[in-house]
C-alpha cells in the first residue's frame, strides 16, 4: 500500500515538473519569436506574421511585443522570456495574486506608470513584465540597506532592485530614481520623464495622501490606482485607510477590488481638488505648495472667500491662526504657511482652499 502511494506521489510530481518545464519552454519560444519578427525587416516580418498567424490581425498581436529600451543607449530589443510570478514572489513582500494583478494592470492599460516603493523589485518586475517597455515606467525608491528585514534582508536595496530587474531582462524597461517620492528634486524630473500617469502604484511609507495630492494633476482620466497597506493588521493602514475612505466618499477614487490588503481601483470623475492634502506644521499652521514669492504674488481663498491677515508672522499663524497666512521660502521650497478661518483641520473640514497666483510687476515669472 505504502509503495503504491509512494509511486503515485512520484508520478504526480513528475507530471507537474514536465508541465512546468514545457510551459516555460513554450512561453520563452513565444517571446523569442516575437523578438525575432520585430527585428526582421518589415517585408519579411509581415509575410512571416501572415504565414504564422494567418491574417493581418497578426500585426495587432505584434503590439504584444518584447520591450524597447527607452533610455540610455536608445531603442533596443529586450528578449524577455516567461516570468514565473511564483519565483518573483520569492523577492517580494506582496502575495502572488497581487503580483499577478499588477502584471495584468501594467499589460492592459495605457499611459505612464508611477511606481513608488519597489524595495528589491518584486512589484516592479511584475509590472515591467506586463508592459515590457510599451509604457514609460518610473520607479522611485529611497534605497539604503535593510539588513534586519526578517524574510528579505538587503544590504543594497537599489543594487538588488537592479539585479532582479536584470535577471528578467527588464532593467531597460524602467527608469529608477533614488530618493523620497515627495521630494521635488526627485518628483519633478520623474514626472517630466513620464508626462502623465496612467497607473499610480504606492507601496511605501503610508504617506499616500500627500503623494496623491502631488500626483493628481498629472493623472489621466480613468488612471489606475493601486495602494498597498490597507490591511488593518499593518501599522501603515492607519495612514492609508482614512485617506482611501475619504477619497472614495468624495468620488475621487472608485474601488474595483481588494486582494490581500492591496487596493485596486481607479480615478473617479470628482474634481481633482478632492485630492488636496495639507501637511501639518505646528499649532494651527498647515503647509501648502506655492510659486516662488520672488516672482509671484498670491491670494488664498477658503470656499471662494479670501482669508487673512496675509503676510502674518509665522508664530501668529501657529499660535492664533483664524485665517492668518504667509507666503515664504522654507529650506529652499516656496510654501504658504496658513491656518483655516476657524482653526479646523483643512484635510477634514470639507472646504476648498485655492491659491490664486499673479506675476509680480517687473519680475520674470519662473
Ligand atoms: C513595503 S516595501 C515595498 C515592497 C515591494 N513593493 C515588494 O514588492 O516587495 C517599501 C519600500 O518603499 C521604500 N519607501 C518608503 N517610502 C518611500 C518614499 N516616500 N519614496 C521612495 N521610497 C520609499 C522603502 O525604502 C521600501 O523599500
């Protein structure tokens, strides 16, 4: 009896192994053939595609192609093979079902991909294997080392990220920016490269409200939004969930599904002002991005009504508030330090704050 059971188990394992190896070989041959067809001169390519698939529809399928390098040495083919997400899972903190959905979202949609918090690359490999260079994809990671991570320690996060992308031939399908995603010195060049955002993915430090506020003006209609850390067992959920619930209630985000603590949805039709998020400074003072006061004069409106006093002392904004505000440059970043008319929280009071800017006479606006 034991022998029969032993043989049966071995037979099942052997069949599974043959199945997996065959699947891998077929998928790799598939991608290599596409790469070959794309590299061939167009006449040969057209004939081959017609012979192979039978109709002109084949050219549409060719758009399902291996990626083009978009940076460094210019366009180049990458002949990526089949990417087994069960293998990718081994260097990701995300569940394989989440990785599968990320891959699908990157493959199906259009527009640039804004990807914050890849760590050593699990989520990024999943997405890049979906688009294979058909979409611009910027990745922002602060980097450093995390030797105490219990399952996936890293002594060089950016180095491991690049190595994992290279392993799958996907390094040239993404542009990596090292630094904090809310830092203008990192965000601005990355968004300049991307143009607009068709997929926003955030699996970082929980500061999603601020990142969405920064990114909202660049998001395309129907932009796909994917946010991790909504599982209440994780401490970051305390930051992510209230933001998410607030934005869903305002119609700014629409939920499609939740998989293993990762939220999948898209941009709603609501006014993008719904994403506005103000960082708390001290006391009654909040921070808002602003144009350079050297070249611009600004006016602040609360629900359409101007508030003030303007040019208030910072300590007055912090300690007294009641609508006092000041336009200033703080550590090289132009800001408005403001308070609301009744000292309520501007992120929660449901009012709309608009900063109108006018170029100063004689100054060159920048
Ligand atoms: C939970 S891990 C990401 C896991 C990854 N998505 C995966 O598939 O395994 C979060 C990563 O985000 C990075 N990070 C946190 N806040 C960031 C920020 N504001 N900008 C850039 N990187 C950030 C951390 O360094 C860390 O590597």
